[in-house]
C-alpha cells in the first residue's frame, strides 16, 4: 500500500468518524427535517451527498469512468442513519485500490444545454476531491446542527485540514 492511499484512507476515516459521531447526536426527526438555512435540505441529504460521491467513485473505478451527475440519490441514505453508517463502513473497506487514470464526465454548467464533457483524472485525485467536498458538506451539516441548537464534540467539524493547520500555527 502506498503512502498516498494510506494518507487518503486516514483522512476519509477521520471525516467519516466525525460524521458518524455527529449522527449519533441527532434524533431521526432532526436528521430528516428540512432546514431553511440549508436551502430546505436536511442534514440527511447532506450526508447522502457525501456518501454517494464515494459510492459513485467506487462504481466508476471498475469501468474507468466517473460521473457524479449519475448519483442514485438514494432516499434511504438521507432517512436512515444506520444505513448511512453502514455505507460509510463499506466505502472505507473498499477504497484501498491502486491509483489509475480515470475519465471524469459531467455537465458543469447547469444553464448550458450540452452533453457531458470528459476530463482526465486519477483515482487518488478523485478521493482527494471527495474528501474536500465532504468537508464542505460537513460545514453545512454543522450549520444545520447549530440551528437545532446541537453542539458538536469536535470544534473542527466541517473545517478543512489546511485551515486547521493554519489556525494552529497562528496560535503558537
């Protein structure tokens, strides 16, 4: 196993662990309630988005093409915390793959009436993207939880590792 995949696996494991801890503090109704501060989405929908990016990458790995636009948008993930937790465990068990070139397909301009474009990428690059994108959604989950007046155990939940490192150097 390369140092890169070990590093990426650890980052994903840490992020998923933080999400799972946050979910443990939510009631089922808090998990599924739409929130005006989240554009009427629920915390569960943000968890679904995180999980489905990784699922889509794992599915695309075998054929060499990843298209995040084709996510299933599985309501079970956004309504069932235990199911979401199980999927995160399955993702972690399956990510230790060799890096390889992939094609990234997608429509990146919602107003354009064009077919999906294709870009060169790699498996490790997409894992890194998914980690960063997950942090963005974790920040939104944090906002949703704060509007429910729920506190998170870790003060860094939803904060990019570069920001955490920068803040730590400023404190010294």
